């Protein structure tokens, strides 16, 4: 049932219940203490009268004098009844009060005994006499019973009113304490794709709500950053696909304007095929990047020799390097644990990037270095330096540095470095870049070494 109530209502009910339990406990303690107090007062009162009667009985033993003494004591104390008993089950009757229950009861002198005599409730004591028998004293507790009944009624009314007030105060305190949540709710209602910069308030809140607001703000910051990246990606992707599609459409429309010979159609189709290859490469890279970033392609870990992997890539890129008159050099070796295809693609992207931007007649160096807890693989090439302002964005999708490293004849999709970074993150590694006037170096750091 509480699941369907608001948090303020739940706190109010719980606070009222706790208050009612505490007040009930207090009321029981007060009633019990009052009852025991009256018991102690009655016992003291009865013991005092018993002492007076015992002194009188010690001075006379005449039956008439004893009766007169008992009558005088009872007349001077309202509600007090006194009788003598020999301990038999048939107790005496005094003014219609039956003492038989007290007469046969085994009651210590310092303890009182309650019994019902007709319409009265009596509290009495049983005192043994030196001359034999028992002195029985009983006190009508009507005035105590009346007071306790009034006390119970008063406590019940107070309990009801106090519980009601506690509930109201609990509702006020809960509503006031949870006011920041209502503010968060109103701000959350205003968050949409156009207002992702809204943040939850952290001032004038309790420590728990501050932690909640800070956690939500961190989530909103990540969402805003992700949304911005998605927006930029959509824009970049549209820009990248627009150019080849426009080229294909324009070339096709021009071709259809008049009749052409077979050789012209073959040239046009060959040109279109190049554009289609560029489109296919871009789409393939984007799909692979999306899978890697979202963990859909988990690494198949196995021991790998970096020297063997790099040498295999050298064999693959040898025709390209010979055509560009660029040498390939390998230094060092180390064994890592990683996914073979991912490692090869990461290193291959760096080699392809180096071949694209290296000066002719230069040498691309691949250096493998063992560290205490990692292995570094550095791909170094001589070429135009990368602008320092462009380095932070170097691993963004579709980002190119044509101004600082002009090679229009070797334009890529702008996804190679983004894919390399994602591949390294998937394997628990990192990638860094350094560039100066002499050379540019990309370093892969494999943190998990066999």
C-alpha cells in the first residue's frame, strides 16, 4: 500500500506511527508508575493503621473493648475496614465486607493483596498477632480507580492529539526537507535536446540530496557531451557522404545528357566505382568504430609477438612503401596479450597514416620498448609537423589536418586514428602522439603484458 503513496506521505505516516508508539510507551509508563505509587501509599496507610490497632490490642483483651477499638479506628478513617481472623476459610464480615479471600491468602506483611468484595475493590494486608490469629485490614480503592480511569482517558486524548500534531509536523518537515526534490523535478521537466545545459541545484540542500544532485549533474554532463558528439558526428557524416554522392549524381546526370561511346562509359563507370569504394570504406569504418566503442566486438586475447605482427604488416605495405620510396624499420620485440586482429589493425592504421604523410626517401621507424608494467610501440616518421592546436582533436571522427600536413593525393576518411584509439581502449591500452619539426610519433601503450 505504501508503494502507491508519495514520499512525503510515507514519511508523514512513518513519523506519526513512531510518535504514536513512543507516546503509547510513555503513557503506559505514566499509568504504571501512578498505579504503583497508589499501591505504595495504600500499603503505608494500612501498615500505619495496623500499628495503631496492634498497640490498642496490646493494652486490652476484652472483646467489648476490642470491638470498640476496631469500630473507633474504622469510623475515623473513611473506607477502612478492620477485622480479626483465626485463619479459617470463613473470614469475618465487617459492615458487609467479606474478608474470607484475604483470610486464606498467603500474603507477607509487607505486601498488599487486592480482592473483589461485592461491588467494591479492596486492597488489604494480613498481619499476624502475638496472641494468635491475624489482623485483617482492607481499604476501598474506589477513589484510586476513579483517578486511574480519568488518567487513562486523559492519556488517550493526549495520545490522539499528540499523534495528530506529530503527523502534521512530520508532513511539514518532510515537505520542507524534500523541497529540493520538487525543484529537481521541475528542472528535469525542462530538460530536452535543446536544453541539456540545465543542472540540478546543490545549494541549501541536505548532504544526501547534494550527493544526488551532484550525481545527476555528472550524468547530465555526460549526456550533453555524448549528444554533442552525436550531433557533430551526424553533421560530419552527412558532410563526408555528401561529397561522393554529389559527385556520383552530377557525373551521372552529365553522362545522361547525350550519347557517348563505350570507352567514355567505361571511364565514367570506373570513376563511379572509385567513389563507391570511398563510400563503402567510410561506411565499413563507421560500423567497425561503432561496434568497438560499444563493446560489441570483445577482444579474443592471446599471446602476440609485436615484432612478428609488425613484420607481417611490413610485408603487406611493402609495395606501397617502395612506390613512395619510403623505408620501413623495426627495432625491439615484446610479447603482449591481446586480440590479433585488433592489434594488427591498430598498428596498420598508424603505418598507413605514416606512409601517407612521410617525406619521400625517409624511413618509418617502428620501435618496441619494454617497460616494467607495459609495452610501448612507437611509429615514427619524418614529415610536416602537426599543429599543436590540432593535437587534442586528432582522434576525433573525420578530423583531418590538411593545412599542417598537405597531401591531397592521399586523402583518407578521417576515421583511422579514431578507430585506433577505440581499439586500444577495448584492450585496456592507450595511444599518444608527439610532433615536432623533425618527426611525428604515435605511441601505443599495451598495459597488460604476459
